[in-house]
C-alpha cells in the first residue's frame, strides 16, 4: 500500500458536476492498493497516517497529529501510485491491485479510519475525479507499507 499524504487547510473532490466530499483542515490521502494488500497493511497504514505528528503545536513545532486536533481526512483511491516508470514512456501498473481486489481494500481502509473516530470524506472508486486542495505548509509525505512488512 502506498499513500501520498498532504496536510491541507481545505480540500474537495468532485466527479463531473457532482461534489463527492469536502473537508476543512486535515489530511488528504491519495491511496494506492497493491495486489497483495490486506488487513495488516490497512491497520498499519491508517494508524501511521492518523498518528503522524505533522501539525504544529503552540510553539510552532510539528508535534500534533490529526487525532490530537480532531481534524478531517479526505481519502482518494489512486492506482497510479503504483505506476512503474523505469522502462519506456508509458507507466506500467502491474503491481496495482485490479479493481475487484482494490475496491474492498479501499473501503476497509475508509472504514478503519472512521472506526478511529476520524471524520472521513471520500472520492468515488474508479471514477475520474477532480481534487482541489490547499496544501498547508506545504507538507507532503510518501508512505509505503512494504517498507514496514
């Protein structure tokens, strides 16, 4: 599982003219699912992201987490995070889980975040979406569960 996590002051996701989700201050999580991802990766990744101390405390030091501040999370599925650009000019996506496997993992990830009391907004799985965000900091992190397991 791979995630691009951005600290934002606000964000919204839409598909066509339909607004799918909006958050205020919090995190946008672009989530890529690997073909072998399962429950262990879901729990580890949600825990890692929810507890990242990347929000400033009263002294201006990044020392608070999303959970500490009771902020929102926008989760958007993004298979292109598994795009392999090492050969040729067209990325290969062979490591990305096919939709039938990825969608249940994505939905479990969303559910795991909600079970932790996080207010979650989402995009629509396998839809063409527009994501608008205001990166706060800017703070952007790349997280790979395969570095952990």
